[in-house]
C-alpha cells in the first residue's frame, strides 16, 4: 500500500510513500511533496529537489500529530529507508518499528534508528 500511496507524489526524481499503522489500522499516511499551499513542484530546472520539500515520513508524522491518534508504539511502512532527519522524527514520535523496501543511498538514518533500539526491517518489494 505504501508503494501505491507513493504514486500520489508530484516529485519526479523519487516517489516515496509512507503509512503509519497501529493496532492493525492505518492511522496516517504521507508521500513526499511540498507543504500545504505551495505549488506541487518538487524539483527546480536543474532537477534538484527544493529544500522545502517534505519527506513522506515527515508528512505522515505531522499528519498524525494533527489528529486524535497517537503514533506511540506504531509501525511505519515506507518505500525508501528514512534519512537521518526523518529518523529523528520517528524516534520522537514513539514509532517502534520501521519496514522499508528500498535502501536510501545514505544509511545514517537506519543507523540512528538501530541505535535507538527501533526494529528495522528491510523487505525488498
């Protein structure tokens, strides 16, 4: 389902989807893209990602923060392994397990999650 959700992204270089699941229910979802109110364009004329583009994990975490749900003890399913910035958000959100398909080119995010004793599962699709 995270792969399907990634298709909602307007980003050209990489489409990423994320779902937060707790008690067998999806409590939040997200995909990489621009903040609310911004043009749905993620890359500049040189195909470089704009610095304000949000990652799928950040979108899902901030979305659940605005709801009545809690991500404490939840699982995050994401199509690409988290970067270090998103890993910090995952830790602070109380997510206990991260399942991903594709490896991001930097592994510092995965290393941080493992240091925080968050279960990390690589599940190639």
